[in-house]
C-alpha cells in the first residue's frame, strides 16, 4: 500500500494551507514549491503532503486527500486554504463540502475520473482559483469559465504549466505564483 506523510512549516495557526501534489509532480515541483514559499512568507502555516511513490492509485489518493482535509486542525474563525496540483484536485469535492477555498493548479477536468471534480467546480461553494493551460489535455477552459471561479488560463501551457521557451515558462511560473499570493491575501 502506498504511504504518505505531511510535513508542516509553522506559521499563523489561524491561517493553514495544505499543499496537495499531483501524480508524478511532487510538492517540490516549481508551481507548488513557489506557492508554498509565498504562503509561508506571508505567515501561513503550510502543510505539505508527500507520497512515498510518484504515482499513487487515483482512488486511494482521492480518499487520502479527502481525509487529510477533514482531519486538518484550524482554530474556530481560522482559514484553511487548499493548494493542489492535478491529482490533488480529486480533493475538490471534499473541499467544497467543507467550504474550503482552494487554488487548483491544472485540475483534472476531462476524462472519466473528472466527473466529481467538474461537479465540485460547478458548485462554486467557496472562493476558488482555477489555473490551467490551453495545451493541457486535462484542462477544460469552458468548464472553468462557466464555474464563476477566478480563472487563470495560460495560452499554450501544458500540464506542468510550461511551454517550450524556458523564459516564457519562467514568466508563467511568476504569474501563477502571483495569482496564488493575491488569492490567499483576499481570504
């Protein structure tokens, strides 16, 4: 069975961010690493999730991510923010159920497994930032646009939010990080 752990960078106990990685994209990947860095720099307590293998079973990940959100301790009146990449978006239905705001980076919005994620996006129960690239086969810009969420759609970016030109990829990374920072500051 795939195991996992959560490491915590202590900050304000009333502002907790949970970082959920993708399949094959750990929390050390640039879009998650910089998101965690900017949140910690702003004083948030950052809980970073990691798997013992790169590609956990999707059903298992969905259950584990959901339970990790349910079990997070945030004081009454505090704020719990979810920042998730790809596979991490499988926690979106639980986040919606709990009323948790989230920055969902390259959420899985296409394919058979995406139904619950698309439904949760459409529900729009909490503040939501959706980030995806037009060259990502798992992104659906129409679903994102119809959700009423804040959307950052990056032209020609793939599932890693990168393009062939490293300079432009760096600019995209800066835009995504700034969007997460601004989103969190508004909560």
